[in-house]
């Protein structure tokens, strides 16, 4: 495994539609391993292959678990990684009518976060690394992360969903997805 450089928003590659993966191969496994390492090293919670320079429809997602009351001290937010998902040729098979706004950041758009409206729940279909069909039902924050990463496969960035300059603001570079995650935890934590 190795770290790969993140493709930034000014690179035209991020605006291209990624190609479908035709077959699962050892090269694909190496790409996924590198994507996972790169995502984690950047404190990310999702990554599309195009973000590491490979315009193929492959995503990795590892959003956060909901905080459990007994796991954190009062007033303390604990970031705990949830299940790791690898989806090849991901598609949104179903989306809820309900949408909600939430904060998003992106490793390819360093130094910025914004409010984006997304479906509250989705069903994602695709393949796993063994070439088997998978369907994943996701709600809330996990649904948001899947939609964000699938957008990358279509050449769409989160900033494309923002038409009001009041809904995007700067953060410390490298803190984009941490800001997104912390906002989610504050919203999910019981008062």
C-alpha cells in the first residue's frame, strides 16, 4: 500500500465522468488499498478513485459511527470510524424524497466547507472486490457520504451544489472532512 497524491479541484480530471470497471483484478485491489490508506492519512471519510488520479468508478467510504452515550465524557465528541465500504461501479438505486442540508468538505477542495442538500436515505448498488453484486441501504450521514463520492464518479464536486455564497466558508486546510464529521456528531448527539 502507498499514499497517492490527491487531485485538486482545479484539475480538469475531476470534471470527467469516470469509466466503468470491466473486471476485478489485482491492480484494482492495489488501487483500493492505496485509496483506503490515502483517505485515512488525509482524515477523510470517503474517496473516489478519480481523486487519486484514476478515472474509474470506484469509491471507498468509512463514515463515522454515531456516538454512544457511555463511550464519551460529557461534552466530549468522540470520532469513531464506522464500517468500511468498497463499491465498484456505484449507482444510486433508490433515493428518498426527503432531503436535508448538511455541512460537506472534500479532500480535493482543501480549505473549504459548505451547506449541501442531499437525500436523507439512499440505496447504493454496485460490486464488491470479489465481483459480487452489493446493495447498501444508508441513512443520514452515511447516505450523504455515499452521494458525495458517487458525484465524483460523474465529475461533480460538492461546491457545484452550492449557489449561495453564504453557504460556503473557509476552514483550516486539512480540516474539511473533520469539520463535516464534527457537525454531524453535534447534530446526532442527544442534548
